């Protein structure tokens, strides 16, 4: 019997994949009821549950360097949240590598940090660079995150995004080894790019 093979029919079909989008509240409920836990290594980005990519030893080293420097230099002036989720309604809960948040007596035990609490977000990127430059950049700008750094381990530079206006960062810049960098909220806390990138 003639006709197309099953494989040919499948290739010619217009497959319609249905994506279910989740709100921040639905995602929080999945965590609360144990559907998702810390072993899942996922985050909610623009309504989709996205798996976090495994990172290498240089990534780990940069995060540790930033962590030590900020804790030592800032003391009680800000709360450092490594790999802590932040709530960005209506449909995102990213988990940046480093978040500097405003001081709270309860250290955010009663609620997750919101965009208005964030002084600086840092993502360290090698295999995840494209996601951090596109999807996360857009989410952070739209939420009004005042300053966002990408420690770009592919090109050995730090990309600084600041001044969000209408969902876009108005003044991006790139800093290279030999230059110094400081958060806008703490201009006295300067470090060398080469001290962050191993």
C-alpha cells in the first residue's frame, strides 16, 4: 500500500506544543507543597520553570570571591544573599548568584526580597551567558532592578547594566582586567575586575 511513511507524516505535521505558564503564586505553592525543592535546581523566569545549568570551577571561584569581598567590605550595610530567590511579580523568581539587599531585621525570613529591596544583582556566566544577556536581562530591567552585573567568564569581562528605563537598561558598560568596579549603592566598595575573575 503506497503513501507516505509515518516518519514523513510526522515531519510534515505542524506540531503545536502547549506551554503552561506559571504565576509567582503558583510557583510558591509548588515549593510550599514539596512539588519543587532545592534539589530541583530550577527557577521561574517569565512564567516558565527553567532548569539552572551546571557551572564549572571558575564560576564557583568567582561567586566565592564576590561573597567574601562583599561580606568583608559591607559588614552590616547590606544583606548578602548567595543563590537566594527574589520575587519579581507577576511571574518570575530568579535565583541570582549574588544579591545585595537592603538591611532588614528579620534577614528576609518573613518574605522574599522584592525588586525594591535589591541594591545589586550579580550573575556569573560561562555556559549560561546567553540566558543572562537576554531573558534575565529583560526580566531584571522590567522589574526595575537598579543595577545588574554579568561576570562574563567567556570574555573575561564584567558587564554592568544600570539605570532601567521603560524596561531597558539605559547605560550598559563593560569593564576589563586592570579596571575597578564598585556597586552604585556603595561607591566606596571598589574591587579590581581581576580579583573577581580567576
